[in-house]
């Protein structure tokens, strides 16, 4: 549904208050055009480099194994070189792999591999499409929050031209899929907030937007477990939004609101999450045989591994018991001594993520001959893919998020809660894992909410502008900011896409010196 809003004369709202087809079309055409630009940018030369860069070595291969066998298998040691050369025979060992993330995001990668083949374009195309769809959904979310098409398009432009989101949309890693499902889930809950405010005459057990949000949160958790934090925060927020609309905190009202919300958001989310493990559950016996008898420091899962449970439902019971033990084993991997003892040259603290302190280089080729790029004699050329956020988007968005905190406290307007809660839920939980290698690109889930904060600040300035001169000033400043963001994207574009440039040009883009190298 499209919220009612006021337009300037001729803007498309009829006298009886309904949104006319003309207004409806622009509500979709504007964000759709921005999303189309995002898709073209992300698809352009997507197959280059024809390498498994960074953690593509895990997720692209796991996804291919899903298409071939329905579950992730271990690959032979020389698998990467064979895949990059196009030789796809004798790649897997037949043993189930110790995956450390659910299969939801990998199944999406597998769709691209199924359609386009096990090549660099095939394992990246799903991320490119999902990245562009995130631009569209975010623009529609901002449209609902601000009732302004041009501010919605601004949101799409800022995410479209953010370097970190751009890079993550062009590699077969899981984080861009997590960001997509989170943005979809939050957009559904904001739509549900509008939906229920128009229907306060009675309590509603089934809410279509809450059910959709639950499914999206389930896919988010089925991509990476960190989606759980956002489910918890926004699930609670949706309950408080409705109680605020009903102007009551009575226990009976709380139960009538929280009960259906829990079933729709958490219950549906859990079902969808378990569905992302379908391939694993169908082959649970293989995982039990490899990991369930004791694996490393992990104890045996139980006697049922040796003597399966009998009866018509014994196999199902054992599969879910194995899945629980596997979750425990995986949690210990993420939080245990092994990862705490590891280091990585690009690991960083969450304290620096929002100011882009330590970006990650996914691929780098140094000291290439100077003649290749026309560099001066004695110099050299470079190729690099650096997951670097757009400074205008991130630094401006961080300041806007701080403004949003103050505006939320001062106005108690629930719209301001969206960017504040989203950014905090995507960022703060990582502080408890500072003892193990964690990376700047995990914060790609936060950048849509920084964009929302920026757009809400622009919307607030627009609403406060009472004179033509002040409205012109707001429009001019917003336009300058958007042009700055796009210009910075093109300035950093060579180091986002592995383009051949001289060492001097590359070093000029390393603004934070050794922190960015």
C-alpha cells in the first residue's frame, strides 16, 4: 500500500484523498530507475577478475556443491586453480564440509551458478542482483518514512554509489544477502506500522506485513546468525510502535500485541531459518558420521549416532538432534579459542568501522610493470579490489545517525527509531567478538540505516523550510552532497574494481595511509 501524502498542485493526489495512478507510477519509476543504474554498475565487467577472491573460496564452492549434491562437500586442495581454469571434474572429496554459516545465502549464490555456470560471473551475479534490489527496497522504505519521491531517490543514489555496498554486491560473500533481507524485514515492519495504525478498532491476530517480516528475518538468520540481533531489536520495536499507537501499556494489551507479533515474526522466522538447513537435514546422517563421534575438541553427539533411533519418526528426531549438536559445535568455532588465537592483516575493531578506519583488500596485484599503465620509469602499476565505503555516505551518515538519536529523544517520533536501532543492532554486537578476527565489511548491514538517517535529516530540514529561499538552500545543499557522493565513488572506482592504475594514483587514494593499505 502507498501512504497518503500531500503534493504540490498537480502532484497526483485527488480531491478525495486517494493516490492517483500518476503519483503511484512515480513512486515506483523514480526508485526503479536508480535501482536499474545500480544493477548496471554492478553487472559491468562482473566476471573480472576470473579468480576466487577472498572468502569466495568458501561460499562459491559451497554453493556449487549444493547444486551438485544438495549439501556442502569438502573440495580437493587444487580446486581453486581447476575452477578458475574451467575444469570442473574431480573437485570434491565426497566428505561433508564443516560449514560455519547456514545455507540460505549460499543457495542464492547457487542460483547464479546454476543459470550461468561455475565461473566468476555465475558465482557473483546473484550478489549483483540482490545488491540492486536492496537499493530499490531501501528507496521504497525511505519513501514510506518521508512521503517524498525525491528523498527516496536520494536514498537509492547514496546506497547505489557507496563503495562498500558496491564491492560486496560484486563478490560471492554472504554479507550483501544479509543486508538485503534485513532491509526487507525492516521495510515490512514499517509498512505494518502504517497498516495497523489505520486499523486500531480491534486487535489483529494475522498481520500480512508481520508475516513477511518474519520470513525475511528467517532468511537473514539463514544467511548469517548476526541477523538474530536485528530480529530481536525490531521485533520489540514493532510491539512498542503498536502500543504507542494504542496509547496503552496495560498487561492485557501487551499480551494481545506481543503474542501475535512473536508468532508472526519469531515463529515464522524460525520456520524459514530451519528451511535453509533442508539440505543439511536431508544428509544429517553423513554429518553425524563425520562430526558426531567426536571431532577435534568437540565431544560425541550421543549414542544415537552409533545406534539410530527406531520408529517411523526416529530418523527425523535424530536429524534435528544432530542439527542442534552441529549448532553448538559451530557456535564454539565462532567464539572459541581457535579463532581467538588467529590474526589477519585486515582485521579491525568495530570502533573504527563507521569512520572507515580499516578497509579490506579482496584482491591485489602489486609491482606490475610501469609500461602497462603509462607510469613513470622507476614506478609501477597496481590492481586492487578494496571494500572501501564512500566517505561522504559513511561520515555524513554517521553524523546524521547522531542527529537522529537527538531527534528521536526530542520528538519521540518512531520514524527516527528506524535508523538508530538498525545501525546499533548491526554494529554494537560485534564488540563482544573483538578477540577474534572481524572485518570492516561486516558493517555493510549498517550502511542502509546510515542512509535512512541522512534522508530523515534532509526531510526534517525540508519540512522546516518555510520560505522559497530556505527551500532552495535545502535543495542546493542536498544536491551538492549527492554530487559529492557520486564524485567520490568515481574517484575510488579504480580501487573498487581491480582497474589498472599507477602506483602514485593508487597511493593518492590511500587517505589514511597504512590503515588503508
